[in-house]
C-alpha cells in the first residue's frame, strides 16, 4: 500500500506534458501541430485517464485502509524558516481526485466535437490540461503555501478559459471581472496564511492544527486576532466558490465555451473553495464565530442564488445561479458541522451539474443552425421550446439531471440534499425553513428551464427567426472572418444549388472557410417563407456520438452515485459507505445514524416541497400555458385570478429582482466602480494640479527671478557696492522708523 502512495506525485504532473508540447508545437512547427490536432486531444484525454486510474486505485486503498499518508521534502531552509513541499492523501483528497478526473475526462471527450469548428481548438485543450493539472496539484497539497500557489494557477487558467473568445468585448469583460473579484478573496487568503504562520510557526496542516488547537485551549493567542485570520482564510473560499457577496463573477463566466462552464461549475474551480473550507475544517471548528459566519454566508447564498435563477432567460446563466445556490447548501452544511453531508452533496451535485451543463451545450449546439452563432439567441430559452422531437437523447438526460437537482428520489442529489435539510433543522429552525423554501424554489426554476427548452413549440420560427442570410450556420471562432457577407452568400448558393463539388471539398479547420455541411444537417434543411421571402431553415438536430456519450456516462453517475452515502441501513447491510470512509480520517465529525422509518418521514417534507415547486412551474410554463414566457404574459395570466391587485405587483417585484440579478451588480458599479474611478480622478487632479503645480510654480518663479536679476548684474564691482550700500541704507531707515514708532 505504501508503495502505491509513493507515486501519487505523478497525478498532478500527468496533464502538464500535453500543455507544454502543444505550446512548443504551435511556436516551432505550427502547421504540423495543427494538422495532427486530434492526436493532441487524444493525449489530453489519455493523460487524464491515467490520472483517473491512479486516483481510483488510491481510493480503493483509502476505503480498505482508511489511512492518511503524507510525504514532504524540504525546498528552502534558512535559520528558523523552512519551506516544504509534498502531498497529503486522505479521504478528502481521494474524493476530489475522483471528481476532477472523471468529470474532466467527460468534458474533454465532449469538447472534441463541441470545439471542432473553432480555430482555438489546440489552445483550448492546452488550457484545459493545465487547468486540470492545477486542480490536481491543489487538492494533493500538504501545506497552505502550496495550496496558495496552485490556487493562483487555477485562477489564471479560469481567466484564460472564461475569456477564451477574447475578441468579444463581453467575454473579455467577464474574464476581467472574474479575475478582479477573485483577487479580493485571494488577498484575504494570503493575509490569513501569513497570520496563522505568525501564530503557529508552521504551514503544514497537521502541525498547524495541533499547534493552533493547543494555543486556543491554553488561551495563548488573542481570540480576536485568530478569528480575523480565520475570516481572511474563509474570504478566499467565498470568492472562489462564488458565495455572497463575491458571487458576481459566476454568471458572467458563462461567456466561455460550454465545456468550460461544465468544468468550472461542477468539479474544479468552484469546488476549490469548498475543498479549502473542508481541509481547514479542524481549524474552523475551534472558532465558533467563524462556524456561525460560514453557515450564515451559506444560507444567504443558497437563497440568493435560487431567487436570481427564477427569471433568467439565458440557459447557462440560470444553471450558473443554480450552482451558486447548491454551493450555498454545501457551505451551510460545513458551517453547521455536517462535514459528511457537505462532501456527499459536493459529489452528487458535481455529476448532476456537469450533466446539465453538457446537456445545455448540446441544446445550444442544436439551436445555432437556426439563430446563428449568437449567445444572446442560441442560449435564450425564450427562443426555444418543442425540442423534444429534435433532441430526444439530450432531453432524457437533461430531464434526469433536472430531477436529481430538484431532489426527487432515488436520484443522487436527493440523498445528499435531504441530509443537509435534516441537519440544518437540528442546528437552527430558521436556517432550516430557508433551506426547505429554497428547495422548492430549486424545483421551480429547474423545471422551468426544462419546460421552456423542451416542451411547447419552437418559438424561434415565429418570433426571432434570422435565417441564413443574417447569420452563420455554425459556431465558428471569431478569430477569422467567417461571418462576412461573401461567405454567407457562398454558403447559401452552395446549399440552394446542392453543389456536390463544393460540399465535398476538403476544408481545413484553420482556414478562413466555413466547415462543409454534413449529410445529417443537409437532410434537415427545408425552405421557409416569411412574407414572401424565401429562407433556408435548418431544424435542430441531436448532437454527435462524442457529445452524447459523456451524457450517458454522467447519467449513470447521477442515477447511482447517491448509493454510496444512503444514511441508513447500519445493520447487516451497511449502505453508508461514505461515513465508513470519512469518519476514521476526521475524528471531529459527528455521526448520525438513521433508521429507515425516520429517514422516510423526514424525506416526505422535502419531496413534497419539491413536487410543489414542480407543479407551480408546470402551471406557468407547462404545455397548457407554454406561451407564458415573459413578464407581460405571466402578468396577463395572473390578472385572470381574483387577487389581481395583490399578485400583479408581487410578480413584477420578484421578476425585476431576479432578472436584474438582485441589483447587486448595479450597486457594486455605483458604489465601488464609480467611487474608485472618482477617487482615481481626484488623485490624478491633485497630483497634476496641486503637487505638480507647486513644483512647477517654484521652477517658474525661479526662472522669472533669474530673468530679472540678469539685467541688474553688469559685472562691475563699483555697481555691486553701490547696490549693496543702498540695500543696507534702506533697511537701516526702516529699522530706525520702527524703533521711533515703538517709543
């Protein structure tokens, strides 16, 4: 077993060679590297698959032995200061390794087809491999300074991936917003690390926990300072895991490609903050104020995320706020001491949310032939509807992911979310009421997404149909000039004339030409007439096998991963494998056992609330009222009721609050952004006209004085003696005059 642990350091390094080879290849032999680009994608998937095999083997050893292994080597030793690097293997590390590698592999397989028409294909896989390597290095780190290094690398990779299409101003703004917001948390994290090193003299987790606990028990450390340092550490997790009030970057991160959204929102970047709190859990548990603060931030985040998801029209943005809400559940569980339930929900949510994001990518992929490459159209649920008959596989997988996130048994998220709800009731009835209410909101907005997307009719044909003359058929990178009118005209002519010569031409992925149409798309083209003008309509179509396969795999995880933590059956058939795995490694956990009857009674409430949310969503967005897709139509429906005066303003307020992101971004813009700009303008004015003005005035005055004196000076000594005598005589007269006045 120890022989297996000795080679764990290989896991974070496995994806690195792919990134380096792609980078050197694009610099030295760009043409050859681009011609074999699919090989680099294969190597990216292969390297992460090897890392997954290592991680699975490690997890098996952890389950059987439940031991903690740490290997450290010194990097810098100077007097009393020693900086060490190494890796720490425990159940928490094993969980994160499995999540990162399994979800990462599915995303890479999916990306091969999703990004196939993009000129940044190789750059995308280079970033992805480095992103995975950084996350793997972060979760295996053995000390705080090592975590901070990989923490910053993850932030850098997220900046590159969110702004992948950096020629689009909104994407460039989104990656800058994510970078700046996370810098706030990262600065707090750095200060917290330095504070705890000052108190304990160590950065290694084991020494840090033991020393700090001894200092707290013996009252040898200032409690206020310790609480402040713990708060600063938690601030890093608040930014990285998009907790209130540093959550504003998360919905804008949707400007990156959809596979990036799936990876960031499922098992990597947002999970890093959860991992940090879980890793430092022994540190936080001895500071009650911090635990209360963590639970408070968690409950505020889960409620805020759910309310902001209610009226969003962008399918990815709705899922982003859903991620924010579910991370709030996990943070709430950590704050109330329910460590096991938090990690359980981290697992189930990661697979369910990865399934939903990849499913949304398949939906966007099918909508782009109709509305063209335009995120405000291809991701807008108001233009969707009736996709069931066009994308049946995506519909089934998305439906199962939706039910899982709603907390419907026996899918994965039901088991973990229900446990958090029960534990929150034992901790605080107020927090429990908010958590249960949010569970109903979750069911409402998730089923709303499903109904607007797959049920009813395809609204784009009747509302905002753009047709080929106004938009491209494919999601082409914005680096080239694929959207020029000449290319569109050539494409239209080649399709309408059914020119087999043009369609069979081999087109390079890196040329400025549009990729040739495939037979499946060609067979779905039909003439479409609007007011006598002829268009060519391309109906939505199911994604290719390389995009559908990851959906199937993630569906299996969504169906069965909840079985590892079923919180009852402690008798002959012990189903709670997660507790057996986690408890020996973390002796500060509380372990609650439930019998089947108690669990079923507790589950009735959460499932009933979920079904109530589903029912309300069906009333507003179901097949009968499928046309109620914006505020005016919803209001017209509400006015049919007897309580029109009461409900109409309420709906307006809720809708505006949700659609405008709770006005938080507006508040930050006015209070922080504009204030900082005005302060910068004032400092610039003060520096330019006050500081520089004084210095320039002194220089100018010296210049004028010198100019005046140069005419007085003649070089004759007699003139200088006469002038000097005159000055002395004048001063004597003034002095004598003053003396006479005083007498």
